[in-house]
């Protein structure tokens, strides 16, 4: 490749690495917020009605599914653990 093509390829690689790092930071923030909310939910679960608990559990699963999708789309999915 020419010098120009090499430079362009290097810039694209840098850009992809930067975006991946930014997505990883976003993921860490989302997970931290989720874990804090989950902790609060578990502490106060006994104060909620059965309907509220059911709704919260559905929302929790929905968020976990979205989190998995986000990880997969951005190449951040963890390897399956044995």
C-alpha cells in the first residue's frame, strides 16, 4: 500500500480502538448503575407488592437482555465461563 493508504488504515484502526474503549467505559457505567439499583431493589423487596416484584423482575430481565445485546454488538461480550 501507499503511504496515504497506510495512514488512512492506521487512523481507521485508531478510531475503532477509541470507539471500542468508549463503549467499554459506557458498559462499566451501565453495569455499575444496574448493580446499585439491583442492590437497592433486593434490600427493599419485602416492602413491594407481588405485582411490583413481578414488574421489577421483568424490567431486570429486559435490562440484562439489552446489556447482553450491547456487549455483543460492540464486541464486548465475555467469553462463556465453564
